[in-house]
C-alpha cells in the first residue's frame, strides 16, 4: 500500500513537470510570433491614388479582410502581430469608395507619404555618397554591371502558325 502511494505520487509529480514544460515559467522556451490579417506596408499606401477603381486597389492591397455587408463602399484591412510572449500590436486601414466604385478616402494607422519606418530609423530621401559614386573599379559589382551593360539583346523567336488542315 505504501509502495502504491509512493508510485502514484511520483507519477503525479512527473505529470505536473511534463505539463509545466509547456508554460512560460521555464525560461528559454521559444514562443512563435502570431500574425493575423493583411500585411499592409507604407509602400502599398503610397501607391494608392484618389479615383482608382476597386480592382486597381485590390491589385495593390490584396483582398480586404473585412467587407461589410451594410457598408459596401468600405473596405477594412486589419493586421495584428503578437511577438512571442510580447504585447499584441494592431494596425488598421479603412478605404472608402464612392457610388462609381472609385477610391475617395483613406483612414487608419497609415497615411500617404508619411513613412513610419524612415521616421523611426532616421532615414530620409537623401542619397548616400556610396550610392552616388557607384561601384569601385575592379570590384565584383563593377564586373557584373559591365557584363550586364555589354550583353547583346537576343530576338525572341516567333513560332510559326500551326497548319489548320489535318
């Protein structure tokens, strides 16, 4: 009887340890990033222009996550990410269309021309000295560029029409 109690206690303790392995108490356990919704970038927003059709907007932005039945003139793009064990972040963009299915409005966390990434990183539109000078003579980049510049265009072969007679 005493042996059975010891065995039952040991198995219970081992089971609790195994379950605890899935929790956040033990340091070093990898937790994945959870992403949901449409990824929207500032470049996508910068391509939008007033008067674009729905199909043009869909080509740039992709299908909207939410199309409201009661507000057919509004598309909502939602994106949320929760880094492993971190705080959940959410971004939202709402596009509105007029009666002729033309883009007339944009609201949300992104605005045209205001790159949040560049503001955070401190980069502007100025070019660096390395970009202005080009490749160094004799470097691999310069040799690749020279071979691309010296390449001769090859005409595309045009297939002959098939004989319609059997």
